[in-house]
C-alpha cells in the first residue's frame, strides 16, 4: 500500500513538472518562436535544476512542441464537436452565425493565454510539422463546420466557398492572435481588445465575410473555378 501511494505521488509530481514545462514553453514559443527558445531556457524558466528536463519528460524539444500543439487541438475539437452535436440534434446549425460561434467561442475559452499566438507563429514557420503533429481524429470539428457553411452558402459556387474559407482561416488566426498578444501585455489597458462589443463586432464581420455576395466578371469566376481553384489546406487547430 505504501509503495502504491509513493508511486502515485511520484506520478503526480512528474505530471506537475511536465505540465509546468509545457506551460512555460508555450509562453516562450509564443513570444519568440520555437526556434528562438532552447531547451535549457525552458528548463530554467520552469524552475527545473536539471537542464535536461525537457528530454527527461518529453524525449526531445520536437516532442514537447507536438504535445503543446495537441493539447490545444484536443481541447478545441472536443468543445466544437460537443456544440455541433447539440445543434445537429436540434436540426441545426441554421445560420452562419451559429457556425461562427462554434469556431470562435472555444478559442476564447482556452485556459492558456498564449496558445493562439504560438500556433499562428508555428504555422507560419513550421506548417508541415504542425499539421503532422495533429492527429486528424482530433481536428474533425473544423471540417464539420466547413460542411455546414457550404450548405448555408448556396449563393456561392464551390470554388468561391473554398476561397472564403481560406480568407476565414487567415482572418480568425490574425485577429485572435493580435487580441491575445495585446491582452497578454498587462502593463497597460487594452480597451478595444478587452471589450465584449469588439468581439461581437469581430464575429459579425466574420459572418459578413462568409455571406457577402460575389460580384466578379465571368472570366474571373471561370479562373477561380478552374484548375487553380483555391482548396482549403488542412486547417490548424484555430482556423
């Protein structure tokens, strides 16, 4: 019994130490990028006396990065899927705004203040690694949202819908990253970014981006719908 209690205490200590390393690494990666932070810096900032703590708990820096990516991806996918399941049971989603809420609200509810910043920088510098780190099983909800948006955007041909989804992903990532970066600076107030009305305006503008009619000449529409038609890349966890 004593051995079992000691083993459990040791497991809890290991879990706490690994969690602290991930938390500190996420902040440093968000501030400086993955390539701008060493494992020694992470260990020191996490209060680990052993400079090899990252290797001890995760095996490598890359494994640590992958774990951080997946933590956020799993949390977002669970929340989005749960919200979609509920709406689908009720015959929805019935509006673009309902889908936008499902995409955005779980991101705003993430427990860490740095994940969006991190994932946006990581996607720009190591996109292949980011996509490889995400188990497709934990990124299903975003695809479900796109399927509903296609149904709710019948006024646009598929090629234009795909372009809108590319625009949407870039817009979500850029705005939420800027918001998170501003709010992480607690040295001063950020009236716009901290305002509920600003968030509401952002989501209304996202609906407008998706729902707006397209007024393009036929030759442009033909080019968009041709062999070079935009096809959304596999999405990151945020958008």
